């Protein structure tokens, strides 16, 4: 059964580790992530962007697929199904469809509007026992066509949003979705520290987990990050493994064209990436 992300993140914050949110794109992604979490006895959050939800034929299809897998694959570790960077309407749709967690990304609105909309969704998710993530200060890079400049969050605004009763808070600290540019300035630990000082027990979320050096990940966790989002890195490892299979001509040997064979190396590559991240984040054995 899907669970809210609240308990797993409260434990992570107290235990000084982070739970990974891995974005899903299809059945192979979902199965690879769930099986790895089970093998490593780690809690996990499956992230679904609005674009990926549409691609997978809608939120209800996603809920059906994930719930089916939890049962058929005997997944017993805590799993949350979470809308990633949701709009207000998208969040309502996911709540209706059976997600156990939503992110409302109101970071592009003026702070008053972000507060007003987040407040409404906090009320709704609280009533239903679901978790909710809010965002202050946009995350740089592009995701589903939304381009953020990546400015650092204002710690006072973070406190205002945290005080609304959200489950977890994503604060922009110079992080970027996708690959980091050569001249990237790195994470702003000064901002993160200031945000944590003001928000106390609130689990903080680090987006753009792909390509952040290990020492920065560890430092971020030590400063209160309890959830780290990874998307691009699974896509890169899946693509590289699939490319290798095709370049070696394996799709042209025997029944190598069978999708179950063709997608197998990519599936294994996602498993390996997820394993590396769970080990780095410290969530192994914490289910
Ligand atoms: P990356 O694609 O950079 O790993 O970011 C994922 C993310 O933050 C999803 O919200």
C-alpha cells in the first residue's frame, strides 16, 4: 500500500540521512526502482512530473500500475507516489487519482499567492492523510518546459511556507535540474543553513540530484536535507546501456529485438544508479 512521505522523512531528518525521490517514466523505470528499494530495504519516493503523468496515459494509469506492482512484486518497504512540481490543478487531480503525496510548486508566483494556494492544498492533503511538498526560490534548469533561473530562496519566505504545515520544503540553493554546467557555483550552504535555522524540524528537499558531487550531497544532508530528487541520472544510465546494446548489434542477433531483451540492459542500469544513490543518501536498511 502506498504511504504518505511524512513518516519516512521525519525518520530521515532525525537519523541524518535522505530518502531518494526517483522520477518514473514507464513500467521499466517503476519496476527497477521498486525492486531496488526492496532489495536494499530502503524507503523510496516515486516522482511523477505532470509531463511524465501525461506520457504514461494519465495519473490513474500510474496509480494502477504502481499499486499493482506493490502487490505483485511483494514490495513491503515504504513507498510514496508523489507528484513532482505540480500545478494547483495537477495536485488536485493526483489527490483524486490516488497519489499518496503531492508537490505544489508555487515558486513562480508572488509569495502571497504561493502562500494562499499552498495553504489550501495543505488543508486538503491533511484531511486525506497525504504529504505535501512546497517550493520557495526556483530550481534552475529546465523541467517539462519550465525554465527556472535557480535563484536562492529567501529564508524568511521559507519559514512562512513551512509554518503553513507542509510536510517538506524545497528551497532553491543554487541547484539545477539536469546536468550542471562547467562553471556552476555549487550549492549555497549558507542559504541552506539559514533555511534550516528558521524551519527547524522541517525535512528539506534537494532537487536536481543528478551530478551533485558526493561531498556536497553529504554536507546538504548534514544541514537538514532529508529528500533528494534524482531524474536525469537514471535517464543517462538507461540511454547509455541501451546505446551499447544496439551499437554491439545485439538487437539484430536472435530475438534481440524483443523489447524485454532490448530494454533489459537499461533496466539493470537504472537499478545500479538507484542503488548507488540510496547508498550515498544513507537510506539503505532504513525501511
Ligand atoms: P535531476 O533531473 O537533475 O536529477 O533533477 C530531478 C528533480 O529535481 C526532479 O524534481
